[in-house]
């Protein structure tokens, strides 16, 4: 029995609440790797794990946690011999879950595009990069629900309000139902996003010679690349479920700021 009716002849902007069986509601779990205000850290990555039914992956993770008696936080920067095997099990669970998509956007803070568009205000930059990534995530007949990792911001920063208002306004329809932030320690699916973007960013650091290489981090990076069938994330990556965009300009070779598509550029 199929509940959702995918009638492509009906335009998204013409859908009404009574057309609930033609509207996908997708949960998006957003996390970041790197910090926009850390001058030493050159890369900044935002990632989104998108799914219509988070229950399926969440239940797999809960089952594995109970089976393996593992209840620690999953975090790429905390990989060790104590958690690497369990982390690989979670990576397997991602690939075993249907109707799941992952999107990420990586920028180099010395790139011309970043300097021209994002360097003036780190909080505004965070919002703008979020909006840029979400535009790639959004598909026709979809309404998104964004669950983002909590970060401490100044009192005048209204991230949740701004993202919803700007995103809906730019798309001229209800594109996002709401935005809520949670501490990732309390949310397994935010932790999964952290593992994926952490691995992608670390692979870029290795290729750029910025890190000597941690044994367990390299092990997880290689495991993820093997699962995806790619040798590197340096030029981005895209298949049916994964869409990894990596800005090529690293500040050393400046390129046209409008040239933001790689060979496997982002799509919805």
C-alpha cells in the first residue's frame, strides 16, 4: 500500500493542505565541522541527513546500542580503539536504511567566494551557508523540518527565526515548517551527521597535508569511502543518496566566484 501519490503534473506551488498525500515532509538533521571564527581551521563543512521517517535509522541505532552495550556519544573527533568498531556498525546502518539522503557543503575560508560572501559576519555566514545547502536539499512537493545542532550565539542572533522566514520567502511557498536546535549529545541522528561531515573534512585535510593522520580517523574515512566507492572527497562526490559538494578554491588558486559547480555538483 502506497500512501504518497507522486503526481508530477501538479505544481508544488498549487498544492493545498488537503493534498497531504502528495506532500513529503522530510526531517533534516544538520551539523557542522569546523568553526567559522577559528582562523587556524581552514575548512568549514555543513551537512544534512534527510529522511521522511527518522524512526527507521533511529531504531537501528538504538538496537545496536543495546546489543553492544554502547551508550557514549558518537563523535568523529572522539574516535578511538574503544568505539571504532561500533562506529562502523552505525555507518553500515546508514547504508541499510532506505529513503535516506545526505548533503554537505564544504568551503575553504581563504577562498575568494567565502571572502566575498561570508567573511564579514560569522553568524550571518552560518545562516547563509545553511540556506545555500538547504536549497540543494529541497525537492518538489516537499516541506522540510530542520533539526540543527545547538551552538551558543549572541542574544541578537535569531537563527531559527531567520532560516524559516528567509527560506520560505525565497521559495515563495511553505518550504520549511520549522527549525529547532538540540544538543547533539541527546540526538543520535545529529551524531550520525557529525560522523559523515567529520570524515569528509578529515579526508580533505589529509589531502592538503594539514594533518599527519590519526589511525582511527583514517580508518573510518577509508571505510566510508569504500562504502561509497570513491577514492577521495577532494572533488566532491554524488550518487543517488549522497551529494557532497566541495569548493575547489582553497585560497591559493583563486577561481571565478560564480563557478561553484564541480563535476558532480549539488542537486536536489
